[in-house]
């Protein structure tokens, strides 16, 4: 199970955001077997507007979205790498995650104490990154020491030939040396991963290094700024000089954007407070509230955009099954072949796989119905080497 950890300094809005994620899932997915595995782990639906379209085409009223796991990781403070706060326990939670959402406070509110006394997004991010880098450095040094010890496979095997474990050790050592340089220069490992070979990257992944994990920055803004922040972030990706002057509340979001740009990481504007209020409101009032804030399309901003960004960062994609009983989204890692995709639904489907009758979401919508898609030759019979594509609608044929 792939997990995304939510990190950030205390009082930046992590728990508010996490709770809103879980509540929203409960509210929107009546057919979804919601569960909170542990108090700090939530299963969150992945919003997908294609599901409703498909349910009309397929004639089913039951919609089952796909989901992601989020972990609320509290307790990171300055000094965590030395064991302060929840220290090591906190770090081991992050180690198990596959991606990180770093929540950064970009709202002003005198009632909410800031741990450093003032709101300064760039410094906040650096405080967290420093702790994570220190923890990584300690781990890397320990590994390197072990690799250099007598008794490592290089010493124990005879001279001359290279065994595969020696090769693996060499790869790991060169990866660790590269990474040490980055960390010594004060750079998170994720920024230098592109210099590593595929094998080196794999070796690093096995170690669970914290700053090697992909990060999505969530700029937590006041509700009144959410629309403008989202719009400006989208523009900033394409062109320079989109940020207003320093007095604007958007200046805080700009700091996050500029930090994230150093590592080509996504930034999503969210308003934890707005989201937590929304889940409490009846639908009509919700719409009025959003309208008053200039938000007309909640589907693509805030929390929902954050979940989608996590989904993409984890390298996942969605295929659909669609019939009279149920319309359902399924998650697979990008690059998964048809039989293994079938196996996500049921292991029998994978074992007895014959073919995958496949039509793209776009083609199916164009055709209007599965029958008409078949008549137009838009439904392909794909075999066991087919790589399932984002948005495929699939009917699996299998032997029992
Ligand atoms: P955590 O320590 O990062 O988990 O932070 P919490 O989610 O517990 O939030 C800390 C405090 O900040 C709480 O009192 C929240 O109500 C408040 N808070 C969270 N998000 C926002 C926000 O977007 N705007 C404002 N004004 N307050 C917020």
C-alpha cells in the first residue's frame, strides 16, 4: 500500500487538513468502505469527475471511487533528528511513506501561535528539511561505515572475481557518496537523484532516506486567498512576474513556490480551515459560501487538487470498470500490464486472464455507449503484454 505522509511544523494546519480529507471522503462516497486504520492513517477517495459520466453510460447507480492512504505525522520540531519532540518515532513514520505532503503555513492569524514567532514559509520549510537531512546524513554515515567494515562481502570473497553482492555494494557505496555530497552542501537528496543511475536510485530507495522521497508542497492559505493563490500558482508555472507586491498575502505563497521550483516539486494551495468548515455545511450553503469566495469549481482546487497531485507523484494511474451494477475506478502503478491490472480486481482474473476488452474513456464518451463503441471498432481486444493506459475502460475476459 502506497502511503503519503503529511508533515510540517506544529500549528500549520496538518491535522485540520487530514481531518477534512477523511470527513470529505465519508460525505462523498456513500458506497465507499471508509475506514480509519489508525487514528493518524486515513483512507481518502481520489476525486474523479469521469466516474459520474461513466455511470450514466453504464447505467449503474453505484459509484466506487479509488482511494489513497494519508498519514498525519505530528511531532516534527527543530531538533527532531536528535530525538526532540517525538523524534525518532516521527522519523520512522516518514520512512515508511512513499511521498510527502509538506504543509506550509501561509495564513496570518494572531490566535494561532507560530512556533518560530512569525510566519515565514521559506524558513519553516528549511527547518523541516534540515531535520530530515540530518537524519539522512546519520543514516548514510552508518551505512558507509558498515560497507567499509571487514566482513563486508568484498573482504570475505576471494580476490579477482566480482560477486553480485559486491556489485550491489559498489552501487550502494557510489550512491551514498554522491548523496553525502548533496547533504553536506545542504541539499535534500531528491534534488540530486537525477544524477544517479537507475541502480543507484534503487539502492537509495531501499534505505528509505527521508529527503529522497518526492514532496508536494501544500500552501495553507486563508479562505479568502485560495482562489487567487491557485490561479497565480498556475500562471507562475508558465511565466515570470505574476506575483503581486510584497504586501499581498500571496507573497507567502510565492516563497513556497520559489522553494519548490528548486526541485521542480508541485505546489498546491489549500485552505485547511475552509475545507474543515465545508464538510460541516449543507450542500446549498456550501455553494453560497464558495461563491462568496470566488470559487466556482471546487473539483480542481484545494484538497481535491492535493489528492490528485499525490496520486500523480506516486506514479499511479486509474482504469475503470463500468457496467449495469457498478462503475468503479481502480488504481495501478503506471506501466502495469493487463493481467496484473486484472489482478487488482481479483486474483482469479489475473490467473485466468484471456484478454482485456479496452476502450479509452474519451472514445467511450464520444461513442455514447459501449454497444456503439463496439460497432465503431473503438473497443480493442488487448492481450497479456498490453500496458494499461490512464483512463482505460476495461472488461476482462478470463477462465475460471
Ligand atoms: P497541526 O499542528 O499542524 O496539525 O495544526 P492544526 O491542524 O492542529 O491547526 C493548528 C491551529 O491552526 C488550529 O487552531 C486550527 O484551527 C488553526 N488553523 C488550521 N488551518 C488554518 C487556516 O487555514 N486558517 C486559520 N486562520 N487557522 C487555521
